[in-house]
């Protein structure tokens, strides 16, 4: 197998969802930075989720602070929580999840179900 194809096959699948709200000024300001970081991870899926417009997908998960991220690597929840809305913070967080062998978030069936619903919607 050629090296380029082998590296694609062996690379982890990265999926990042930002859970925000349209009424939140910080979220509106953060959206372009989120999309910019997404472009720096080719092959990764970065999705924007408005928790009010897409409440049926997000419920029953509570989102209290913005931005809140859901990060999956190889279909495993690696991170769920709020972060400061800076480009560098998002880049470091995503890179750390890709480099780590173990999930940093304890198994949570609700988060796994949320991830499945959001991914199905994006498909």
C-alpha cells in the first residue's frame, strides 16, 4: 500500500461539534475561528450546532456555557465541555485529543447518543 494511502487509512477519524446559540454574541464571534481551525484539520468534520434550532437533537444534554465542544476520535467521545473562545485553545484541544490514546471524558451514554444523532444528521 502506498505511504500516502496508508497514512489516510491509519489516521484517526476526527469529528468536532460546537454547541452554541445564535443569540450568544460570543458564539457568533467564535464561529469563524471555529471554521478556520476546522480547515486546518483536513479530513476532519467540524460542525456548528445551534442548541435552540436543533434542540431535538441536543436534548436531554444540558449546555450551560458557550462555546461547548463535543470531540470524537474514532467514534469515541474524547471531550465534552466548554472552552474559552480562542483559536489557539481549540487547536491545542483538538491536537491533544488526536495524540492521546485514552478518552479524557468518562463514558457517558447520553453523549454517545448525542454524537450519533448529530453525525446522522450531517450524513
